[in-house]
C-alpha cells in the first residue's frame, strides 16, 4: 500500500516513520528541507511538491498546523479533492475546528472520496513510540479502511462519531490538558517556593488525589523528568502557540454551543499572555516559567 504523508513536523515526521517501519511505502512532503532529510534518514521517500507526493497514493495522511492549511490542501480548483482518484482514502490528523473538518468531509463525499478526521493525543513521545491515541470522525467504512494505518502509528483508536466528532473530542481533551498543565505548574511553583523539592512533591501528587497525566509523563519542572521537554529547555514537544490555538478552538465551540467553560477560558488567557511574552515556540509546559520567576 502506497501512502502520501503531508506534513512531517514534530508529530507528522515520527508518525510517517512508524508507517515505514510497519512496512508501508510512504512518500512525504513538507515545506521544511530539514524535515524531509530526517524522514529520508528513516527510510521514507520524499517529494518536492504535494502533487508528486500523492501521485499513485492509495491513502493520503495530512498533519498540518491549522484549519486554513487543511482546507487549502484539499479544497478548491487546485486542491487534492479535484485531482485524486475516488479510490483514495483521506485521513487528516491535524487539530482543527470541527466545522472545518465537516466542510472538507462534505466536499470529499461530493467528489466520491472517503475522508476521516483523526486528530491525535500523546505528544511527540507518543508519536515516536507509536503509542498515540486517535479520535476519529467519519463513516464506519472509512474508519474501518483507515484502521490498519492508524494502528501502525498508535495504540488506541476511538471512533467518536460522524465527521467532525474526532475534532470535537480532541478539542475537549486539549482544553482539559491546558487546564491540567497550568494547574500542575501552579502547584509545583507553590511547593518549591515553600521549600519542597519539586521531584518529591511531584511523586507525592502523582500518588495522591492530584494525580494526572502531566505529573505522570510530562512534568513541567526542569530536571524532574529527564525525557520531558522541561529538561531540554522546553524544546520540541507541543508548542505553546499550538496549545493557544487549541484553547481558542475550544472557546469557539463553547460560544457556538452556549457551553460554559470558565476554566478553559482562563487557561486560554494564561497561554495568550505566555505567547505574547515571546514563549510561543517553546513547549506548552513552559507555562511554569513565569511562576518560577
């Protein structure tokens, strides 16, 4: 099976590499020459354009920063929907607004193509290890066709519902993640300023009622977890600017559905200030930095 993978960044690169390791033929494209070189080093084929990457592909997987990039890839006279054969399976793993996913899915259906939205959770470590969680929206037959590919990149595949449902589940998940990271950072900063060792406090909370994913796998305090972004200058990982984008998507969804998300709104304000202070390219766990200062 031949796969085109569009978007080989911090998440897409490792995901595409895992497909290669699973025995799939994968041709990737990215605007970054470095990303292309890294994918080629993992045994992948690379193309110098989207058109060349998707030529002859049985499936196209996209992992892009925002909804405008996804719509630009698939829609319009120059989009993939206008050129791909109807047998092509389309899998978008980007995190975008649910309505954007529904728009692309509707256009794909009109063109006779199968499309699913399949955003992921698990971070760059999960992408590298092939242990991602996929939250999928789309028809039963499209999801069934995509399962072998998703299984090569992750260990959990949840069919959340119709088109857009995967994106809605991801938005809810990332809103909670942003709240948990900010709250964990506050608790650690409070403890350290009152004489506690951050590693000891983290261990206590991870084994008490404050236990959460951040404490278990993604500690924001430098030096507590050797493999966490916090211990390598908050490089790599999930950029604060992208967390801000996801919290904005959650706020938009809340406004549209008249749902109350006061903590989500507070987390968005915290990350807005953090990004405005020039921290947007750092991992989102760097939200602890102003608290330390």
